[in-house]
């Protein structure tokens, strides 16, 4: 029911607020608070699904917030986020196929951009930080 600019500003405000929260948490010692991982995971899934439905791929913000909250190590975080985004894309592509969203023009763009995406993936994985 809300128009796109209002939704975009709301999501932007959420990202800025979480960025401030994450920055504050990074400059002070960690608290000894026990969190319910399962409750947080369900909330992250619920909000991630709602935001994903509204904005598309931006649902990964809530997954990142959850992984950060449980203190997931950086390597695990990267791999899990990558897999979550791939899974979201695969499931979404089934939905697009079911409603006939893959027209000739869409498939042509997919064919044109796939080699660029593949080369970016290969070059990105070749440049490992030391």
C-alpha cells in the first residue's frame, strides 16, 4: 500500500540504524548476554522473507544481522551469505519460470551477462587477501 520512495527510505533508515549499532558494538567489549539462536533465526527468516518479498535481494540484510548477532566467524559468514543469496536466486527463478517471466529478451540478457558474472567470480576468488 505504501509507495516505493517511502519503502526505500524506511529500508535505508533501517540499514543506517543497524550500521550504527554494529559500529558501536565493534568499539566496545562484547557483552556476556546469552541469546536464543533459534528465536533469532526465526525472526531473521521472517523479516528476511518479508523484506525479500518487498524489495527483492535486500533480504540478506536480516541474515547478515543474525549471523553477526551469533558471532559467526568471517569465513563461515561469507560462505553462508553466498549460499543464502544463491538459494534465494534459485528459488526466485523457479517462481519467475512458473509465471512465464523468462521472455526471449530476458534470456538474451542472461546469456550476455553470464560470462561477465563468471569472469568476475573467477577473478574475485583468485585475489585472496593475505
